[in-house]
């Protein structure tokens, strides 16, 4: 088979510990990036870019944010949507207070505002864990959503209570607003997601990531071997909230164009949790798998009957999506708790030992 590592020798410790130690994995990743940067913009239409690819990438980044906290550090959170909203409102306020600064700068900087809020609500994790920590993060979700509705300063006292994205350009090319093309917005989102995924991959495969996983597996043993629990947990909340804040800012500025407080409700937090469970806890690749499945599933349910001449109402599609999603969660929790990422890992391992897979 083509997926073999025979003849690929590691001469250094760094090479042996590389994220992609097998040459075929590096080639596959390069092909995926080429397809994402070249094939999709050239061959994909506006619907594919605006309704499928852009939200898929943004939700994948938000799933990575939750996976860092829950999958790697073992701290269950139900407040990811609230942190996404914090990033979105921070980017909106910064863009209106300092319109001369490029909007892409504020999209990234807004993550630091969400990071500060995440650290604040992460303080209970120093004393509580498990179900009680889940309730504490759920409280942060409701508190932040209340702020998005009641604090008029956040949305510049707009009578509608919504935040509207201003039109901004970079080097004469519109990147936000109604005149921004789907291709431009897609390439910007793709670049930000690729860069932040690369950073997250290096983070979780390094010393910090190993300390998070040690805390996840057994926090008492981690403390005994010298890992400082409190700074490590707060750092997990900080990094996760930063990623969620950037994802929320991109969600409003590069996908929706405008948003109301209800866009960051508890349903989005549960949806992200489902993505992480189905994709695979403790796997960045699983975050993309889960986002693809959860986001593309309603589109597939709607388009499949149309291909044979049938029509399904929007409410029926929503109900079918909930039923199928719930069934998949139950199946994965029973059959493969580590999600789709684990199935991929098993398949790759069998290919490496072909024709004698164990």
C-alpha cells in the first residue's frame, strides 16, 4: 500500500516528535491546503463559499476553542457561545471607536477581550470541577447573553439591539460589508483558521499541551509531578476564550454581516459541544470533522429530497437534524467515544501495517 513509513528514518528527536512524522501525511496536508486555497475559490460558487465553507471554517475554529478546554484540559464548558459573543461585540466596539485601524486587526485583537472574560469566569475552576464547573460556565453563558441585550453601550445604542458590520477595505479590496465578495471573505477566514490551527497544534503538542492532558487524566498525579494546576487551568480558559472570541468576530464580520444577541445563545454552545463529541475529544482534526458533519448535515437533509423532486419544509429539516444528531451522539458515545478522529487514526494504523493489520 502507499501509506508506508518504510525507509523514512528519524535522525533527531525533533523529527521523531513531529506532528506529521510520516511523509504521506505531510503530502496529504499540502494537497488539502492547495485544494482549499485554489480549487474551492475557482470551482465553488457563491452559495458554496458563503453558506458552506465560511461557516464550516468558523465553526471549526470555535470547536477547536472548546476542544482545547474540554478535550485537552478536561474542563467541561457550556459558555463557548458567550465567549464568541464577547469577541464579536469587542470587535464591533473597537471598529467603531477606531475606524482608521484595519478591521482584520480588531478581529484578532477582540480575542484578547474574550480571553480576559474567559479567565474571569475560569476562576471557579480553581476550586470546583466536573458538574459544578459545567454549571459555572453555563452561568457565564447566561450572564454574557444578558449583557448583550441590556448593556446598550455594546451595540452603540442601536434601537434594534443588533450589531451591524461596517464596510471596510484592505488595499482597495472590500473585505467586510455588502460589497465584499464571498471569495475574499473565504480566503481571509481560511488564512486565519489555518494560522490559528497551526499555533494550536504546536501548543497542544508541546509542554503546555502535555500539562493540560496530565490534568485531564488525573489532576492529583499531575500536581504531584510538579504541574501547577491553577496557572495551567487558567491558561486553558484563556487560550480557549481567545479562539472563541476570534471565531465570534469572524462569524459576525465575515459571515453574517450583522447579528442579534440571540445569535450567541445556549443552543450554539450545545452545538459546539456536539461537534467536539462527534469529531473527537482531544483532537484538532476531530474539530473539523465534527463541524463538517453538524453544519453540512442540515444542508444535505434539505438537498437530498430536492434531488429526487421532493420538498421538505424548514421545520421538518430542523427536526430531522436534531434526531440524526442525537442518534449519532449516542452511537459514538457507545461505539467509539473518541469520535471520528479515532476512526481515522485506526484506519491509518491499519494501512501502516498492511497486509497484516491487527
